[in-house]
């Protein structure tokens, strides 16, 4: 019986030594990774999810790009016609302000041509006047620094 | 995170969840590797047998009914895989001569482990203990080594070993008796000399 116990202890030590070899853990991790790791999403799976999402994003940007030019035709045009009298009154008031600006020393600046696609102001010293698109596709903007 | 039960992992594995079976591998790799190593006594062969054991187990998981512990089932596959490996390596050997004749005939000798041929990495681990144990294990057939390991190293009961190996309990007992006797013959001289 005593020998049996010693044999068991020797066998335990022997097996522990065999299992302590770093290659055992390394082989185990590699084996699990190669055969039983979670399946990464395939390209097909990614495409099936991302393509519709990208299409939606592209559609959003497309609409966002065209919306400002389309907006006057679709929605804004009637509003301008209804408020013409008010806008003309504001334009007259602006003349006074413009005279004040002329008192400043002139600075010669070669301004590059400016193309305005869209302008808006909820509050502040900006006024926008636009003729109906079918008459003259021109938008005029007055900016009054310091004016009212 | 709560540790999942073996039963839950088995159920998920049966539904094809590889990751769940990976957790089973993670839990029991060392045990299976140890049994395989004890039987074949070569690091690379033990690794191949252990990994083959898990691949077979995954393929057959739907047949596992859960009446025994998963470890019992894995031990059985591991021992059989290791013995098959040795048989392939020594095809001239008859399938079962472990009738445990204690006569050391040529056939039984050829079943035994080859001499230990350490590589550079193994040299660091060589000790008198290791060489003595290896010498003792060489005196046993693969079936005896398997029974001895399951009993002495894994601490399984005779019933569990019988279930693991698919043999009668009387066979298990006789193999253990024989294996201990052989170990005693090899190790006792060293014990008497106080080497161990």
C-alpha cells in the first residue's frame, strides 16, 4: 500500500511535468482558435447589411444636395410673392444704411466672382429677395453690417 | 460572467454552436491530453490524439446522450484514439493480446513504448524521476497505461474506468493490479536504494 501511494505521487509528478510544458497551452489555444472560434462575419454578410445602409446614406446626401435648389420652386415661391410689399419696404429702409457705408474709406479689393446658391437668415441684418424662378432665376441678397 | 454548465454547452454544441464546444475543449483539453500522453508517451502524438479526440467528439456530439459525464465520454474516445494510433504505428501487432499474460513474449514487448528520444526542448525536463517512470510505463501495454492513468492520475472509480473504456469492471481491476505490480518491479529497486 505504501508503494502504491508512492507510485501515485510519482505518476502525478510525471504527468504534471508533462502538462506544464508551454507547448500544451499553445497547442490548445491554437486548436480552439482554428476549429472552434466564433465565426467572423463574412464579406457577404457585411455586404448584405452595409450595402442598404450605404444606399440610404447616399440617397440622403443626394436629397440634401438638391433640396436647396428645389426648395424655391416647390415651397418658397408662393411665399415670396405674398411678401413682396414687405420686402420692398425693407429695401427702402436699407438705403439709409448703405449711405453710411459709403462714408468709409474705399479699399480697392479685387473680389472674385461670387455665386450664391442659398442664403437665409432668421434674425440679423440680412435680407433676401428672389424673383420667381420662371421669370428671372436671380437671388439678391442685402447685407447690412450694423444696420437694421 | 456566470460559468456555463457542461450540459448547457453540450446542448448548444448539438445545435451546431462551435463556440460552445470550444468552451468544452478549453475545460478538458489538459485531461484528455494527459491521458493520450500517458498512453502514447510522445508529445506530438499526444497532441494529435487529443485534438483528434475533440474533433471526433464534436462530430459525434449528437449521439452523446448525457447518461455519463462528458469527461467519461472524452476519456473513452481519447484512449481509443491513442491505442489506434499505436496500432497504426505497429500494424504487425494483433489487436488485443492484453490478456495479460505476464510472459514477456516478443509481441507484447513490441507493443511497448519506444525508447524515449528527447528533442532539445525535452532535454531540460529530463530527470531521474521521469526516466524511471517512463521505464516503468514502458513495461505496460497501452491498455494498462490507460487504466493506470485514469485510476491513479485522474482518480476515477473502477466503475467510471469501466464505463470510459467500455470493458468489464473485473477487467479494470485485473489491469490495475497488473499495472501496479509491473510498476513495483521497476520502481522498487530505486525506492529501496532511496533514490526517490
